[in-house]
């Protein structure tokens, strides 16, 4: 590949006019020269406001931006250097522990992480370690741990199983059991099961898995088979929606079987990328030998995380939002986002080509498929339709909208869905414009004389995990 050329308008006399693409340049440049080049290239990234694919926050207000620029040098691990940030981290996870109805938030443990993926790894590790201790105490083998989860888990759980050598026991989703719902759980668990993962806000469809029903199924299994199996709730998105929009839904520490919960501060926590949270029900749910001590104001402070150094600024931003919005503000923001999601789902559900995957969104995320779809081609030619959801996704991109189409996981991998994630910042006006563009795209595709080449060969079809 050729070098990166600098626009002559910005080049100074005696300065470099090009940079090697994959090698550190021998000689440096003026800051403004390097800035201009990177600024221009980063412009090619999409318009985040029109990205209806991502869950991750892309906008914060001016005060948050100010705090961010005052704090981007803070290292979360350096509790001695940044005791105030460490104290604020502590306050934040205790606030979250209360939000999730932990029995004793002042005496449990939690931490910030870089995102839900790291938090899920920690949750899974605690389940595994606790199981290992129990097995060793009774002289039993710790060779073959397994964990039960839906086939629709986010990829971080596949990583957990792979990296930490735990057998995943996937319960497939189906038309009848659209989420993990406790059905047939009996045949998946045994004495080597370290836990069950329940998702509040399935990545593919936005649906909640019914934590209470699954806990009940596990209660029943315990009374019959003596297996005491705990739940980790992966509430990456729902953890910051359910407490505000569905406060009566019992999915959290109100259920005694729930050992730990994670969420992404950078999703519906409304913070910029780089923040997750995990809280354990009690200290006993997090085995002591997973905790490390770092020096903190001459004393010591428990820490647990996979990374050592990481940014501390996002933690301050989460605290800013807790103070600035309060419970009421979060209710209003999440409520407005949900209203837009309901509006969009309603409009899309009314269109004759589409069928919503669930009637009413749980989080402001919903998916749909084509009516009468020929599953393998993303909803092809049956009913005389010459286009697929992949074609529609491509077409919407021409209007600037990113709306992914992707196959469902096992056992529905023959089915293609399309999904919208509504985030704060997607206003009602923008949503109306989106619906207009969607109709234009469908109208265009309906007018085709023949299927587009990609539909004819059943193209696309890659997995989608965000
Ligand atoms: C259910 C679920 N768990 C975990 C993750 C991973 O979260 P993060 O991107 O914060 O690491 C996601 C991301 O979409 C998710 O939807």
C-alpha cells in the first residue's frame, strides 16, 4: 500500500509530505501536521448518530466533555495517586448495588471494568472458583466444569468458556422458546454446573430472559436433585433500563439465586465507551482468593479486574450522570428512548413486509424479519419479493443509516432478522425521517425487475455480536 499523502495546503516548508502507512516514520512532524492527517482520516468513520446498530453511547453533554478532558490522564488502578477517583468508583458500584436491590450494599463487593465483557469474565470466574471450592471440600473432581447459557449469548461468554476452560452448554433458541426460559433446564445441569447465565436484553433481539422463572426452575431442581446452582445476570443493557422502566419486574438481587450482575456503563448507563460494572450479591459470592490488595492511602484496598492500568475518567462520568440526572432523570431519558423505540417498532410492524420478533420491546431494542421469509436467503423470493434484509440494510446505508441484518443463533440460524438499537440522541424527529427513508428503500427494492446478485446467491450471512 502507498504512503499517506499530506494535502499540500497543510504542508509546511521542509516538512514531510507523506507518512509510511505501517512503519513509524523515521522523522516526526509538527503537531498540527499530524493532527490534520488523523483528523481527516477519522472523518471517514460513520456518523454515530445514524448508527442504529450499536448499543454504545456516542454523545454526552458539554459538562461531561469538560470533566472527560480534565480526567483523561487518570489511571483507575493507581488508587494511591487518585484516591478521589477510587472513592467515587466505590460510591458508584454501591449506588448500582442499591439500584439492583442487593441485600446489604454497604458490605458487598463490586467494581468498574472496561465493559460488560470483562465484567462477565469476572462473574463467570467467581462462579467457577466457588464451585471448585465446594467440590474440593467434598473431595470431588474439579476437572469438568460447565455453564448453562442460551445459544443467543453475546460472544464474550464464548470467550469466557474458551479462555477459562468451562464447557458451554447452550440451550438453543427456537420459535417456541425465543429466549432461555427455564424449559428443559433439568437436562442441561449436573453436579459440574458452575452456574446459569441469564440475559437481560438479549443482544440479537433485545428481549429479557425471565430470571424469576429460571430461578424457580432451579429451585425445583435443587429440591429434587440437591444441586444448588447460582445465576449470573448479564444485564449489559437491561441493567440500566429495568430499574427505571420496569421497577416491579423481579430480575435482580431480590431473587436469592442471583449471585452477581453486570452492566455496561457505556450502554444505557449513558457514558462514553470504556465502562462496565459488576456487583456481587454478598461478599461470600466472590471467593476471597480472586481478590488482590493494592495500596491505598497507606491502607489496602480490594481490587479485582483482568486489566491492570485502565482509564479512570469514565467512572467520573458515570458519577456525574448519577448526580446530574438522579433516578428521575434516568427514568425520563430511558422513557423517552423507549417511546422512540415503540414508535419505530409500531411503524415497522405495520409495514406489510415485516413481522416484529416480539410484540413490545423490553429495552429500546427490537428486531424484525420478513413476512413469509425464505430463511436461508434473508427473506427471499417467496411472495414474489426480490430482495432480502441484507439488501435493505445496504440500501439504508446509502441514506446514512446503519441497520444490521444478521442470522439468528442456533437453532434459528436459518432465519435472518434486522435490528434497531435506539439510544439517547435518536429523537422523534430523526425516527420519523428514518421511517421515511425505510419506506423509500422498500419502494425502490419492490420495483426491481430481478433479485439483486447478493440475494440470488443467498449472500452475506455473517454473525453479528454487538
Ligand atoms: C448481553 C450482552 N453481554 C455482553 C456484552 C458485551 O458488552 P461490552 O461491549 O460492554 O463488553 C454485550 C454487548 O452488546 C451484550 O449485549
